[in-house]
C-alpha cells in the first residue's frame, strides 16, 4: 500500500439524485444534510468517465484484486436504461482486466422490469431491493409523495428477481419498532432472498430514534434472531452473521459493526467525493470532503482527516466503548450514530444499549456449529484431530472470551491502572497485547477474580508485560503474588520483602524501581524442529491443575525437559502428524508438575487454561509424547465447549467410564472419551514398532473408547451438534476395531478391562 492510509475497495456511485418515492425515514432527503438540492439530477457521461478512471488508477496504484461498486441514488433506475448501460459499460471497460469487479445496483424496486434485468444480466450486475417487511410495515414509510402505497410494485419487482436468481442480491429493511418483528421477518424470508439486511434507523444523540423502551431495538431484533436461529438460519442475515463472525475474531460483513477500518467512498452525481451517506444525519455538510473526481485522485480522499477518523479501530473510540465487553463486535456502532453537538463523534452509539443487549444475547444463544464453529472444523475435531486452520477458530474464540473476562475485571478495586495502560496499548500495539492475553493463565486469573478468588491488581502485571513486548515506555505498580512479581509470557522478579513493585519500562528495558538486587527469572522454553513452547515454572496461576506444580526448575532439570521433549516431539511428528498439526498451532505452554509420591505418571489440563498442559516429567520420552497428546485433547474439547453446546448443561446424570472406578457426569465422560481417542491412536502406532505391551494397550484402549462412545450415543442429553460430534469420534474408532491384534494381547486386555469393572463395582 502506498501512503499512510487504507485504499478504498468499496465505491457508491450516485447515478441519480432524486427519487420517485417520498420515504419519511430517508437519510438523503429527510435529515440534516440537504446537499442533494444543489446537485445535478443525473450523473453526466463525463463524470462517469472520470469516476471510472479514478477507480482504475486507484486499483493499479494499490494492487487491489477486487473492488465493489454500488449504483445508487436517490433512485438509480430513474437514470434510465440507456444511461445506466453507459455507466455500467464505462465501469466494466476501465476495471475488468485490472481486478474482480463486484457491481451492484440498489433500488426501491418500483421501476424494475425485465428490460432492466436484461441489461443487468448482460453486464453481471446484482440487484438489491429496499423493502421494510409486510404491507403494513412497508407502507408505514415507503410511499409515494401523494401517499400511495409502493408495496405491490416492489413485490412485483422481487418476484421478477426470484425468477432470475443469478441477479438477486438481497433485501434491505429499515427497522421500525412499531412494526411486528416476526411479521416483518416472515414476509422478507418468504421472498427467499440471498441475504437480508436489517438497518437501524439513522439517528444521533441530538435527534434520537423513537424509543418506547430503553432497549426497544435490541428486543425487536432478538425476537427475530431467536426464530432465525431455531429455524437453522436458513436465510442469511448480515447483522446476525456479523455479530457471530466478530465474536469469534473474524471480520464483519457490515460497516455498522466490528472494528475494521472503513474503506468506502461515495461519488455524487456532480463528481464530489463524500464519506458514507449515513453521515447526512449528523449535520449539514458532514459527509463532504471538498474533493472531486475531476481535480483529485482517490489517494487524496483516503488521506482526508474525516476518512482517517473512521479507520482508527479501537483507538478511535471513546473510553466508554473501549471498556465495553462487546466492543470487538459492536465496534462503537455506526460512526454517524455517535454524533452529539459539542463532542462530535467521540461518543458511544445512540443505539449502544441496544447493541450491548443484542450482542450479549447472540453470544449466549449461539450453540450451533454453523455459527460458533464451521462444520468442517467440527468434523475435524470430532475425529480427534484438527489442523492449524481449525486451531485458529478455537484461538479466536478464546481471545474473545479472555477480553470479555478482562472487561469484567477492570471495574474491580485495584484494576484501574492496569486497565488504563492495557487499553492504551491495545489501541497502539494490539499484536503485543494479544500475545500476552493468549497466555493460558490470564483466563485462569480473570475467572478467579470474577468469583472472588483473584487479585484484580494483577491486571497491572498483564499490562506491563504487553508494554515490554510492545517496546512502549510505561511506569506501573505490579501485584505481588506468592512472593514474586510475575510478567506473563516473560518471567518473574523475585524481590526483597517490602518492595512496592514499581516497574519502569524504558527503551525496551524494564526494571523494578529501587530494587537493584531483584532476581529476574526469565521464562524458559522448549524447542524441537522449529516448534517452541513455554516451560512455565514462574506463573503463580499455574497451580490450577489438581496436582502440585513444580517450583522453579534448576538448569539441570530444564535440560532434562528439553532432551525428553526433543525425542517426544520427533515421535509425534513421525507417527502422529494429524495430532502434530494441532499441537504445533495451539499448544503454547507446558507446566512441570512435581513428581508424584510413589512414582507413576501424572498429567492434567485445566478448563480455563487453553493452550497449556501440566505434566510430571516421565522417564520415557515416548510417555511424554503420549501425555502431550492425551492432555491436548482436553484442551481442544474445552475450547469447543466454550463455543458450542454439545449436551444439555442441565443434565445431571452420571455414567460409567471404563477407565475409572467412579461414575462420571456427562461432560466428564465426554472429556475422557475424547482424550482416549488420542491414547488409542498412540498405542495403535506404537505397536507397529514394538508389539508386546503396546499391542495390549491398543486392544484395551480401543475397546474402552468404543464402549464409552456407545454410552455417549445412548444418552438423551446430547444436542444435535453433540450427536454429530460423537458420531465423528465413532468414525475414527470403527476402523481401529477392525485392525488385527494377537489373541493373547486381546485376552490380556480383556483381563485388564475386567479388573477395571471389578474395581468400579467395589466402589
């Protein structure tokens, strides 16, 4: 990209500035900006040529592979077929061959006929239509100037599009809470649109929207969302999809949600460049840039201060928005909706209460893999595996969850300084903040804080670690936890008693003020074949695994871990590449556990510590490989359960697990079964190299796992997604059951299984 700005990829070209309807909620004619009155009614051929050439110039300069152009108004069809044909041909002539041109027209539909559709078909132009719902809803606002209804003509246009589906882009509906939400949704859905866009009515703090209750717009949309979700989301709804996408760390599909910078510019009928049309509701002249296609290129528009102001992401939001737990989805709402005289756009959206309630509800309700995780990711994980792309979905969900937890902690006593620094860094150095927040025990700490068991002041330590990683100067007082001042992902200071923990970060160096004798214990790592994980022996929140964590390792102990890890990782990559892909992408941390009294192997995963496993170093590196694979299964499934309901969480039944003497709740059986998929697979491959004991272990664990899968399948508490997940596990195990195993090994495995059953019955 040339220049310190974002190139434009979306263009709205106004081809006609008047309309044949008189909708009383229209942002072009009914709000503060009235510039339409002095503009040409129709765009000239010369202006079209200049516009197309400016777009082509911009595409070439910035190497853009795709741009989107919407022919708009007023009502664009008033320009007539001949002029529209020339406009389309000019755009195609300049841009086809340079980039993929997504060309659309947005119309009220009353003039749409087969002749227009033939033109659009010839030039591959998609058609979107404005329709506010059923007849009652639509005629509340969308009428002719003499009061006549537009409904029948619009429905006729949509029916034409339904017969020529390759041209049908979707329906746009402006919300009026006086309308019945389900009647509106049903009327739109029955027209089988490729997508529905629900738009909040344009309003500001100076001219707020009609609001019969404090969250009337959220309540209206929630009724639709619940029906939409329950019916399988059969019609895509851009607002709902955008909330779901941003909630799992993906991009929004609309400028009204999400933190992505705006890359849209409007070209008016006189060639004037303007910012988004929605700004017309703020004040007269709000969208203006003072630039024109004849005299100015698009880089000049991209550098305009008004355009740049809408590209600042989190850093461009007010303090209230930045502290909001759903800011990653809301993004502060539509820029125009933030306006208030005196503070301009430095405010939350006038719909902020609605957006908070709606997004929170959507996140609470989404239990379907279509929305929480892609189906192919569910399938890959259900089989027991999951590659880098699948792990990215889990990581995105965890990032959202951690940020939400931190937003909950920031209001507690002692957290203010850390929150202030963290939000500043997040605006300027988001990557460094993400690295620290990805540390597994950040969530463990935050969850404890929210249940009254943590130290809110530790937020300062998190912020300080981000400052160090960002190379940003800072001064902040750290929280002492268990006698050390810990910086997650970096290490810990051990200081003299009574230290105030004031950390100074300057020129990428950091020190404890007034503590020259403080001992710094840097974080250790394990590395093998380019794969690096943290060997975490300093984090005070690692004591959550149900087993005693080891203290700070000696150099000799750390060396023993490295040697074992090198061999174990080589074994995993060689014999279990499908497991290695997921481990490499999402295993970030190994916590050494203290060796158990009496010997034996001990390992664990913690529900709130995604990315971490805890293990007492075994004597055999092959056992370390097994334990890494086993515990990482728990890590993956825990993240899945954070995003998808696999079972009815109200279910209180207890179930027999073949590998344990005690009855297990359903989640415990599910976790154990999923972990033992990896155990079975480990021994399946190990027996090919050794035979003997691995043969017995494979026979035992494939049978245990298969039996547990059948127990899961028989419960009535699984959700449809849960049944799909269990079916995926079954498909992995079934071919293993068919693999030949020596009869002696099968007999020995049966003896072990009977011993397990006897122990269970005795208890």
